[in-house]
């Protein structure tokens, strides 16, 4: 019996992840295998009841002791978002870390299975973020990475590879960007994807911002639900789109004034 069969909350969560994977593809942010998702599902499953011995075990190079015994849904490396949208459990894994946090059991596969694949190559960043969330005691369960085109395009312009200028621009393009994301976006200068270094740099920035923009690559966003996490990236990208649309029409976007932004900040603080 699959562990999703008798768990309506987990079933719903997987449906929501599939829904968002479809949006990422439709937005054009998920070329080939671009992007990855992980969700901490520990609150949805009683880990003690799972017979882990019949599942494959994978040792990790870096241990995450604070995540010991926790359960995650994580997309597979090389898997496509458009496939995840149709067949989520063929393209993502349900895993449980062992008691030391030094490896994980793949709960969605039997030991004998010949359909074994690895989690995303950005797994170090995902687990590092889940560990940071656990440490600070906040309630985000979702980590979503995608190649949000217009936000990535902004990082091809040196002027906007500067966190302050980037946020002023994005907040100024649409009032709701300040209302929903008053903490703004964090910026990480280019680092090789999939490395521990990019994980370390992202963690520094995510302490203060729910979204981080990786120069010339994509965004990482954390949130309480997969839908809200997607929405936050969508809002930020809308601002970038307005900027480029205005520029393409031959105009320089005016942006909102400091006074207008201050008023919106007050609204955001009462939200
Ligand atoms: P994965 O297929 O390993 O998840 O990689 C996709 C990606 O976007 C890397 O940054
Ligand atoms: Zn990527």
C-alpha cells in the first residue's frame, strides 16, 4: 500500500505540488528539467509507523542532524515540471531522513524497485533551508526553485545586481509587490549551481527575505504552502515584466515614489 493511500492531507499536498508544477511550465520558467521543489511533510505523516527497512537507503555527504527522522517530498534530478504536473510520484520522491540525519530512506520506492532516481541536484540548498527554518522555529515547509525568466533577465543588467536597486525597481513597478513582499528579494551574486557554496550564500540572504534571486540563474522561494510560494514568485516576476514591457515600448518606467512606497509599507504591516 502506498503511504499516500490513506492520507488525504498528503494526497492534497501532492495535488497542489502538481498544480504548481503545471503553472511553472506554463509560465515558461521550467525549460527541460529546470527548477525543483521540496516540502517538509513531517507534520502530515507519523514517521514512526513507516517500515523503513524495505526501502532503499542513500547516505549523504553532508549530514543534517537537525532534520533527523523528518519526511520530505522532493523532486528528482533531471525530472521535468511538465511531467511532475501529470505524474507527481513518478517525478518526485517521498523520503525520510535516518535518526542521525546522515542519509535518507526513499519511502516511495521498494528496495527491489528498478525505478530509482536521485533528488534534485540543488538538494544541499533545499535541506540547508529546511534546517534553517527548523532552527529559527518558523513555519515555512516549502522550498521552490524556478527559472523565472524576467527576474533572471534583470540580473543580466549590472545596475540591478544590487539588492537595494533591485528592490526599489520591483516595488516601484506595481503596488502589490510592496503589499505582499515588503521584505523584498535577496540577491546572490553568481555561484555554480548545485554546490554547497550556493547553499551557504542563499541561506545568508534567506534569513531576511522569503525570496532569493541567483544571478543569471533563477529564484529560490520559501513559504507555508506551495500555492503561496508560487504566488510570491509570480508577484515579483510581474513587476519585472512591467519593467521590460515599458522598456520594450520605448519608455523609461516611472516607478512609484518613495512616499507612495512608504504608504504601501504601512498597509503591508497591517496585513
Ligand atoms: P535538477 O534537475 O537537478 O533539479 O536541476 C534543475 C535546476 O534548475 C538546477 O538549478
Ligand atoms: Zn536552476
